[in-house]
């Protein structure tokens, strides 16, 4: 687990990325389970069957929130959970920024200023050249 800080360096964010990818993957599976269970309609089920489904649903909800907490403990700021955008507060050239990662990307390649959303993120290579 990371030190209890708000701002992370790019190296720190990248060192947490394997963990973040694993948690994000679990989160997607759990989200699918929750969606499936929330759409089940039972007209004539036994009480035990219905109770079992409810237990599965509430356990999935619990696991989902635990994953969100794990991501938060790693410094993640979840911007768009369904689009897979996760930010990390940092500084670049003396300015507050967010490093931005999207589920499926191989590494941290983008950032955006704090007042701009993920849709307008910029490549880090260009940012490192700023004075």
C-alpha cells in the first residue's frame, strides 16, 4: 500500500499499475455479476432460491465497493468507472495535474490539467517538454 499522500509521482503511479489493472479487472467481472443479478425476475421461485440470489447480489455489491476502496487506497481517482478512466493527482512543471489511465492501456501515457476532463487528455511526452 502507498504512503498516505494525495499526490503521486509518475514512477509511483506506474509501480501501482499492475495492482490497479488486477483490481479493475475484478471490478468489471463483479459489475457484470451485479448487472445480471439485478435483471433476474422470478415469478415462482422457492424462498431458498430467492434468498440465495439476494445473498449473491449483496455479496457482489460488497465486493464491488471493496474494489473501489482498494483503488482509492492506491491513489486512484475514478472519473468514469464505466468508460474505464482513472486519474492520479500529481504535479508537472509546478502545476497540479492528473495522470490519466484508461482500462486496457499498457501504461500511463496521458495527463490533463485539473480543470480539463479526461476527454481532452494530453500525451505525457509533450508535457515533459513544458517549461
